[in-house]
């Protein structure tokens, strides 16, 4: 547990803005508010919970007024942390809000650590650990889709699923352990076939959700797509067309792009990170070779490759070599320059090479761009529909894998006819893996690690 002291921090981002919030939580929060807050009317009267009051923040020692503010008290347990919480809504100047925070600290509060407000909410039962982690994911969300997934987890979607599985596992464990603890009583262990069927059902559900992590990772971190091709096929022009602005210098001179240019695109609610790379070809130019090597490294790191080809010319040796070097990657071949007479056909290209998708565009006129975006989305998310629950956190994925492996061992132990004690050991390990996700654990190191990545004030 935590020390029941009072913490405070600035809960809004640094810099200037219309409003900045100083948040206080703990047993002395309301007392501190009474010490430094002067209401415009009825000063000294009791403050009702969950109401905004207008007044001034004043240092009682010097009588100096620091700011005109709005203040609200949220009494436990109906607050974010489950403790008494006070929020002071100041004017958003960096100097002013720091002065108010220093006054709060001088009256008995302690500077909050990163994520400490959310950690207290978890420890006080206001949310489980998966919901607490979803708070950070919602803060960091960059698209409507990633925000929606984080909000669903904050609302308990993943937690509900995990707790239901945990209950199924506990029902099996209760019967297995009863047979172990009371061998002389008339308690029968589940028939092996029935137990195997139940374990298989739980295992199947865990595998489905565990496999959703890659989908969730793409939603959370964004999809990395590398635009590659030989020089002068129109990669930079295509990037500019997708972004709708002249972001990259475009010239008729091959090799204009020497470095990797990174930009982001919102594609059907998913953040796509586009890497425009230097043209890849065999060259003796030392500087150009550095750019080519950098392009190849980004191709390997990408989640998908957008291979740009010049449809007005025949494939060159550099084109073919580049196609072959993309082996193992999701590939979208983009036949560019559709505004010119075409020599390369999508059908022949798809037939001759192992390419996932082929589309035709004109970066110059914009023809085919909408279809390109749809095709890229289908290529990236080629799974059969969206999973019922989406895992976006690597810690959750690791815990699910541990549960999955433990259940596989339990099933193997059962098939070999070993004693129920051995089955119980594996079932308990599977249960612990699920419990780690929602925080049914007593491990301060794990909690410290989870909340250390939060911003101060949250």
C-alpha cells in the first residue's frame, strides 16, 4: 500500500494556455484549500462536493493574491483517486500556476510522482490495472480508432473478458483442488475428457485475444509504411499527393531525395507513418550509397512496403531486384504515372511476382489515390474482421502467453494421466497470468514500472 499523505501536481501540460489545473489528493486536500482559497461570497462557509466556486488564491502569511481561480472539491470515494481531491483552475500562465503549486506544497502537500494519482485510483479500487494503463493510452492516442480502443479498455472491456476467463478457470481449480484436499470424501474429479474440453475452450479464447496484439500494436503505435523504388519513379510526388501538401522537394533529377523523410497520415482512423526513402539502385556515388543503405534498413523495419514503379517504362533490373528484396514483407505495388501511356499492367505484375496487392495511380493528377488508401488499409489489416477484444499492451500480451503456455502444460499433464496435483500447479500459473493483467497482484515493483511512464499530474 501507499503512505496516506497528500500529493499535488500541475495536471495540465507545461506552457501557456487559457487554463491550468493544480490537482491535490489526500486527507489534507480540503484543509489546504480552506487555507489558501478565499471565496468571493460567503468566505469560510463549507464547500459542497462536486461544485465549482469562484474566488482567489491568497498566501495567508503575506496576504498576497496569486490568482483568480475556480476551485472544486471532490470528496472520497467519489473522485478519480478515491480520496478527497481538490482541483484549482488557474489562469494558464506557467509562472502563475507554479506559484499556486508552491503555495499548496508549502501548506503540507507533497509533489506527486509520475502517475501517482492514477496509481492511487487503482489502489483504492476505483479502477483495475488494465483500466489504469488505458488512461495513458487514451492520453497518447493520435487517431479516433486508437482513442476508441483505449476508451473501451478504460470502461472495462478487456477487464470484463479477463475476469470471466478467470472465473471459468477458478471453477475448474476448485474441483481439482477439492479432489486433492479431500481424497477420502465423496468428491469426484472431473472426467478427463470433460476437463480437457473445458481447458481447450479457455485456451482457445486466450489465443484469440493474445493474437489480437499485433492488430492492437498497429492501432497504438501506428503502421510503418516504407515508400521505396528506384530513383525518379515518383515516390516523393506520391507522398506529397497522399498528404495533400508539398512536403518533399520534387525535381526531374534522379536522386533528389538522399535522406528518409517521415510524415504521418490518418488512414480510416489508423495512424500511418510514411517513410519516403532515397531511390534504390546500384551506384558508385558514396553519398548516394549511404542513402540507399538507409532506405534498405527502413524497408526491413517497416510493417508494409509501398513499392513504387514507373508504369510508363518497362521494369528495370533495379526494379526486379527491389521486388525480390521485399520477400517476406507485405507489399503494395503502386504503378505510378497513370497519366502517361502505360507499359506495365497490374495483371502481369501480380502474375509474375509474389506481390500482395497492385494498384495504379497518378501522383500528378491524383487519380487512383482513394483506391490506393483503401488497398493499403486492406493490406495492413488483412485479418478476418476485428477481434472481439483488442490487446494493445505488451505486458498484457506477455501475461496471456504465460497463461496459454501453462494451460498447454496442464492439458499435456492431463493426457498423460498424471496426478491432479500437477494439473493444479499449471492451472494456478494460468490463473496468475490472467490476474496480472487486471492487477490482482501484490508486487510493488510491477506497479512502480507501470505507473512510471505516466506524466506527473495524472
